[in-house]
């Protein structure tokens, strides 16, 4: 039997209650490794270790935290090609996309190394003579982090780095089907000198591990990225336990294309947003809302480009679209393609490819309306509905007519319409003449409505979630 990659608790690699096979979605016969599954007792042991280690980590000089995080970023960047190949094998995104994600993870650690030194407060004049007021931020204690499979190193990085920078201890639970990159990140933090118990990795079942993290009173906060259904369960549990909670739960993101758009730019932005990374991004453009005057030309050009996309082994240099992450996810995508046809759409592409692995041709659902299930429910695959509208006002109303509100985009040559869309779009992130997916590592990430709950991730605003504000008065006499 292959060596079992273990959980990381209290600075030691520890076995679990079983193992999970991590397989390549492009070549299911390729066993990447066996990864230990943590049971409830293992998770509790990780929380024990974090609770014991956190006070000393919080009391240490911020330079200590800065140095650990900066070294971790340096190590990731030095090993980016090796880690990217691992990421491609376990998640399925193309090697250039994986290189971009690993680079982003390294930059995130470097950025929050700096934020550890910049965590400031305020001195405010009191209305009472002789009093001084200081407002400071302090770590919460132990935080539980639950991350998804679609960005298996970037999202663990953008949750762990600010939590550690603020002086918290971490228990990280990565997605069960993509544990390898998080396991490497734990090794990197160990090599960077992170003290034992400050960072802990527990792998395995989300329902079992998440339940312990939500219910244990020593966990002060839970940050989760994943499905809306699971997010709502976590939110209810955290409310019951009076825990701080942060949720990122997906989207049904619109890309509006107006008559005055640059057609080539609009096609490439839509192609990128809808199909790259196999459409497995919560910021993907899953609704293409196109004005009458440009609709037919846009569809003709987009379909021509869609038909030329190379779907295949993500390690091959000519590949543009890799596999769907798992057989279960692929079957869900195929079900939605069938549903779109039953709802009256002309479905272009969308079939399973006749080759080993979980491959699907990218799909366009032509003639879609915004009230179809295929236009309202998140598919999380390479599928996009094309919805025809008459004018800007109808386009904006259609874009906003969704329970989600993560990212939105518009392609237009009109400053008036671009400005109005930026102001009136009910999304946390708005892109003008750019794909809906793609956010820099140093700026806030998050949405509105059913997409997000709590303060933003990434950039300086990420520190808000991982800290508590204290107001202190002093009387000098």
C-alpha cells in the first residue's frame, strides 16, 4: 500500500480513522496518494493543540508572525512548478491555470506577512477631560477554516494567512477530494517555522469535521467556502454557538453584452468567464445577457470560438479546458444540460467526451430565459445560458434578478452605461470589459445576497474577520 499522507496536529504528522484515495480526474487510474481521514477525536485533538499554542503566538512580536508568513510565501513561489503539477493532477485545471493559482497563494502569504506588521488601531479624543481612548484589534483565538476543491491552495492560503497574521491559531479542513495541496501547504508552514499547534490540518469528511468545528466552544470563528446549502447549515450552527461566521457560497454571475461592445473583446471575456477553469469558479459567467442588436453576431462568434476550445489532459500544453473534478460533478453538469434542452433551449455542446476521465464539452444554452432553472441554479461547470434582452435597463434588471450577488460584468463602449452598471449592479464585485472571474490577491473578495455572509476576504479587509475590536479608556487625572 502507498504511504498514507497524515493529518498535521501539534507539529506532528498523525494518522486518522481511515484513508481517502486522491485520484486524477483526467486519468482516474492515476492515484495521487492516500490521505488520512480525521475522525471526531482527531479534530478535537487539533483544537486542543491550537488552544494551547495560540496565546504564545498572539503574544509574540508581530515580526515573528511576519517572518513565518513571508518565508512560507517564498517557499511556495520557489516550488511553484512542482506544486502546480500536483494541483493540476488532483483538481484538473490546466497547468498555466495551476501555476497562476500557486503563484497567487505565495503572494498571499507574502502580503499577509506585511499585514502582520501593519495591524493598527486608533487613538480617539474622549469627550471627557483627562481621558484617552485607544481602539485596538486583537486575535479571536482558535479559528476553523473549511475550504472547497476548486482552488485547493489559493483559498486555504487566503483564509490561513490573515488568520495567522492576526495572531490566531488555525484548524484547516480542506475539501475531501483535493487534500494534496493543503497537505503541501502544511509542510510549507512547518518548514517556514510555524510553531507547533499554531497551524493544524485535518482531512476527511466535511459533515463530520465541520460539525466538530462548529460545535466546539473553543472555536471562536468559522470561515467557510462552498455550497449555499452547507453554508446555511454552518451559519445556523454558528449562530447557536454565538460564533463569528464568514461564508462564501457561489453565484449565478451575469455578463452583460451591449450593442456598443467591442465584439471580439466581449466574446473573449465571455469565453474566459464561462469556460476557463472548466467553469468551476464561483465567479464564472454562467448567464450571458446580450442586447438584441449584437446578439446574433455575438452568438455566432462565441460558438465558433467555443467549438475550437481544446478539451483534454490539463498537463498537455495545447489543452485549454481540463476535466470536471469528479464523476459526481460531471453527472450533475450533464443533468443540467439535459434540463436546459427540456426547458426549450438549443444546447450547443455539453456532452460527455468519449475518453477516460471526467471530460465534458463546454456548453451554450441558446434561447434561454432568466426564469429557467438552468438560468437560476448554480451549475458549477462549463455551461452558460445566453439570454436576449432589448436594452440596458432590461439587461440590468435581468442581471440583478438572481438570489446570488457575487460577481457581475458588462462589455460596453459607453461610459454612461458602464458607470450606471457599476453603481446599480447588486454584486460584490463588478467588472467592466473584463471577465467576471479574476481578482487580485490584495483586494477584497466577496459578494452579496446568497453569495456571501460576513466581512470580505483577501486584502487588508480580511483582517476584520480574524480580529475583535477593543475600546480602552484611560484616565490620566
